[in-house]
């Protein structure tokens, strides 16, 4: 009987996590603006790259990228000037620059301007 309770508790907890994950994805995929969640990857105390934890469908569609979860930012965004973005995000992480900045990329032979707002959860 105890085993049964533990299994049912584990099952309900798993269902809650899955449901909240689906809820999270539904909310962030319905946002009109692009959203990317990153985790810094360090090399000897310096930010070397970022790991993409989440990228909403708006960003994927607009920038024409495929599934990018758990991949390096520089690999996913290699068509664009990803190293400039890594440098800017690193400065923001170190609180050395303004978290709002603009940058342009060429997409389909047209210049597109983007405004980034970065936020650190230290």
C-alpha cells in the first residue's frame, strides 16, 4: 500500500510539472515579440557563449532557425553576427552596459533592425 501511494504521488507530481511546462510554452509562444532564454557558459571566469534554454516560435519563424533548445547560441545564430551579441550579453551580465540595445542583421538581402532588452537573474 505504501508503494502505491508513492507511485501515485510521483505520477501526480510528474503530471503537474508537464502541465506547467506546457502552460509555460503556450504563454511564451503566444507573445508577439521574440523571446530567448539563455544560460551563460564560462571559460576561466569569462563568458564564452550561451546555452539556449528556450526560444519562442516567433523568434524561430522570424529568424528562420530550427529547434535550438540546449544548443550553443553561436551555433544556432551563426547566420547572424552572434559573436557581437555574445559580447553585448556578456557586458550586460557583468553590468558594464545598458541592458537595452539595437543591432541590425541582414535577412534575405534586407537590413533589419532589432531592439534587445536583456535581463540577468543573478
